[in-house]
């Protein structure tokens, strides 16, 4: 009796630098889909096409093959058991894809070919919308809704983990970021924000602030959600270091006929800013500033000390001068550029309604923000809630990293990408790239 066929290892790499290219799909003429993992690897194992010349369409959200005479973008290969083949793709986007940070099977395809066997799985398959804060010498991570292997309903009150503040040893693929999750008594990842009330709890505005004694306090703003996605309560919460969980600090709003609209709160992503009088503030925005408060725990917990800000409604495209309306994203000070930088998702962009990402700069976080350059585009797929990671790189580095949630939600009924859907994908911008020069002009 014949044994099982050994897979053919197909390595997808970026032309020019040879970097592994994650999230590139090869599709056969009979619609079998293969997607490269963090190592840029596909383990091809179709018995009907082994040792047979095979055409693959190449689909890669900014990584592509040249068109042939009939307009097809793809490659013709002859897979053989145990062989290694290479497919070169050309990057057409400004941002460089480094790989997936969350979910299962980050190296599954490579593991099928006998490599990367040391990568350990924890049963988490999807993580939505990241929050980060450096607290107590660690980088805290938290995700909105989390998909688990054991059942479609997973964790809906913020799964969480920690890493070192600079968790990556390299800023090129493959990405191997290992999280230290907060776990339950059985050793499984758990939620850390179980606020009273029915429905999911989402926490944003993660920031560590000193109280009047100098003790750092990790804080956030929570909302309680009922189907389909309606908030009915919001408030402030504070991390309990003893229990490794958030506790409700105060309720800011409960939905009622008299108070139907959620008030402004310290939500989104924070950054620290010193004004021209030397006062320290923490500014919250998603992506541009919506609120600020004194950079201390007592200023954060007291709504009387909050100042609501009006964000810039739109930016101007450096390519064609048309308005670009931000929807979600984050800002940070960048020492290399000596300016504030932002990466944000465009509202109702093209070709993807919520899958177009832009870069911009300003001399102050409150703006005015200059011309925007598109750095990432998707083919009928969503990439929302991008988060900058200025803490990942040395202060004067020209490398800027950001992640976002890659999901089929809000797109026009695409087929979900196996393993990648509803997960965080990390990208790199080189701030000395000439493609970004239009955004850097004052």
C-alpha cells in the first residue's frame, strides 16, 4: 500500500530582498486555496496535482505577480513530494508585511514540512483590536473579542498578555512574538475585564499613570455591549495587580431615554504631550485627538479635569488632493522625524471600504495634519483599528511598526482567509522611504 505523499514546500518571497511573504494566497484552477504562513511557506499536498504542471493564481493584498498576456497574475509550478520551490512576488504597497501576531498556526505550513516545530500553540484562533500600555516594566496587551478552538463563542471580556516593551529581536519576517497570557486555573487564556452586566466588555484608552504617591496605575475606559453592537454603559476601570484583572472604578454613563448618547471619555489610543507651559497631558484619540486630561491618575479619574478636543475632520491625499476621512488609528511622537506621526484607516476608501491605510505627520498632535500617503491597500477586505508601536524600536530608528485587525467584517462578502481572518497583522514603514516624502513636507 502506498504511503502518504510528502508535501512540496513552496516558499513565497519578496523580490529584491528575499524576505518571506506572509498572507499570500496561491489558488489552483479548481479553486483550492493555499495561504503562506509567517515563514512565507505553503505546504502543497494535493495528490491530484503532484508531479503535474500546475497554474496558481497569486493573490496577496499588495504582493503580486506580473500579468501575463491574458491578464492573469500567477505562476506555473510543478510540485514534487519533498521538493522546495520558490515563488517571487513584487510588493506594490509602501508598508512591508512582517507577519501575523495572533491566532493559531502562525507556522503551520512550515511545520508540515518538518521545520519550525518549536512553535507552541495555545488554542487561541482569533484576536480583535489591540490595546497596549507599558506598565511595571512590561508591555501589556489586550484584545477585544477572542476566538477559541473549543467553541465558536470565545472570550468576550478582553483576553490579555504581557511581553517585554521591545519584544522583537528583528524587524523583518518571520515574526515570532511570544505572549505571556493571563490564564485561568486550568491554564487557559482568560478574560481580564469581567465588568458587571450582560454582554461583552471592551476596554480602550489603556495607559499607565502615576497617582499622587507616585505609584503607577494601569487604567482604561470600558463599554458594555449588547447585540448587535450597541453600547449601554461606559465607565472607568483600574488594573488590580494582585488579581491581574480590571475592576470597575466608576460608571460614567448608562443608556436611558434621558441619556441616549454616550459622552466623551478617555477612549482610543493615548499619547503623552507637554504643552508650551510645561504641563504634562495625556491625549486620547482614534486616530486624531478627541480628549485630553492631566497626565496623572487623579486627572484621569476626574471628568471635571477633562478637555474635549475637536479632531481634524479630514486630511488631503498627497496623490490627488482629494479629502481622506480618518476612521480609526493611532498617533505617536517619532524622534527620527522629530514630528508626530499617525497611521489610520480611511472611512469608505477604495478599493476596500475599510481596508485602506494612510500615513501622515504633524508638528503637534492637535494638528494641523499634513498631506496623507496611502501605505496599505486591500482587495475587498477590512483592516481596522491600526495601532502604532513606537515602543518596539530604538528612539532614533527610521523604522515605524504598526498592526491592525485583518477581517472580512464590513467587506463585500469575501471568502475569509484561513487562519488570518480576525487577527492582528504587523507591518513596517521605513520613514526614509522616498514614497513617504510627500507626507513629510511642511
